[in-house]
């Protein structure tokens, strides 16, 4: 199986190792990381294209170098967990010599933190460049890893980031896709109607663009509310960020159960208030949103604290 990181020379460009360190030692970890972390993000077609031949244009070459950096660092992260271990029919041992001893846990923790952060940052930077130059990556734009969700109100990382902090992470935004879909189906479809939803998503008039911004603000708040309720992400006071791996011994401070439920209620209330602003705006522009104007006013049931609270628009 061919990989993006095809040689020890490419690997050593991003990771400092001893001269006697071989490509064969890293091969299982490179293979696992590219299969589980790289390929799903850039798509099978783009992955196969990059393996077949290096690109010749500057921007795709820059992306390939970032993918090399991501693959090398994340593979080294995986390898660091087992490379010092020797397994034989006599058992499992940790290798040690008269001149070298295994690194202590704090050193390993700091190294693994660096490898994880560097790998994730490189992958995020590659996605950012690809987002800004979609036309140069047609295989990616046709894949499930494409970070421009044209089917939603909130389509890009920067639009979600505008209303809630996700550290500008495209990797985090990718994992939000099912939650954005859930919120859209739960709150927007019945409230606005399929025709008005389509009009707002695809319209070019100033009023339609304003309505899209209002939808985005509501969708982000309601999405964060759902995440807090489900506990699907690790939330902190600074926002949330999805990590590819965990670092043993790493101290992390997340919101407690009460804080999470409070965030869920606050963001749900914010979202509902933003929906009220949206519907008022649509009704104040009846000539631009005639299909919404023709709809009957509806009542939406919103589960707050597991009660049957009713919010009317």
C-alpha cells in the first residue's frame, strides 16, 4: 500500500530522529494514521491522486507538504506509545541500555503534546488552504471531507466561529455536520417551510443575505445547546475543540454537569430569541418572502429541562 509519506527522507523533514531510524519502523503507524486521520478528511480520490504523483502547482504542493507534516507527527505520536516496548515469548519489556534510559512520563507527555498539536495544526492549515482555493482541489470538494457545507445555513468554519469559539478548527467543524443537520431539521424546516429555507440559502438579494445571517446566528446557538445537552463534545469556558488523541497526564478543565446544563439552557434561549428576530424580519419584508408570509403561524415545542415548554412565533 502506497502512502503520502513515501520515504524516511520525507519523514525526517518533519521529525528529528537518529540516523539509524528506519522507514520500516514507522510504516505501520504511518499507514494507520493516513487511513484513519488523513484519508477521511481529504477524501479517497484526492488521497489516491496525491499518492499516484506529486502535484506540480505551488498551492497543491504546499498542501501536500502540510499533509506530510501531519502524517509524520501523528504517526510518531502513535509510535511513541509502543516503540520502547519489546515483545517476545518471555513477555513484554521496556528497552534500556547502559548509556540510555527510557524518558520519564513528563518528558513523554510534553513530547506527545507537541506531536499532537503540530500534527493537528498542519492538517487544519492544509484544510484552510484548500478551502481558500477550492478550484484547485476538485476531488476534495466532491468528497464527504469537504468543509464547505453548502446544504446548511452555517457553511464554513469562519461562520460558526463568528458566534461560538471552536479555535478556527476545520477538524472540529467537520465533526459538527450531523449536529447542524439535526438542528436544521428540528427548528427551521417546520418554522420556515422548505421553500423559504431554499430561498434564504440560495438567495442573492440583500434581504435574503440578511436572513441568512440571522439563520446562522440561530443555528450556531441551537447547535451548541444540543452539544451541551448530549455531552457529545468536551466543552470548556473557552469553547470547544475536538482532539484526535488524548495525552496521558494532561490536565484539562471541562464544564461540569451543572455548567453544561446551564450552557444548554442559555444557548437554547439565545437560539429561540434569534428565531423570533428572524421571523419578525421575514414578516416585515412580505414582498421579498411571500411564501413565508403565506404560511400559517405555528407553535414549536421546545424541550427545556425535559419539560413541555411551548414557544410561539
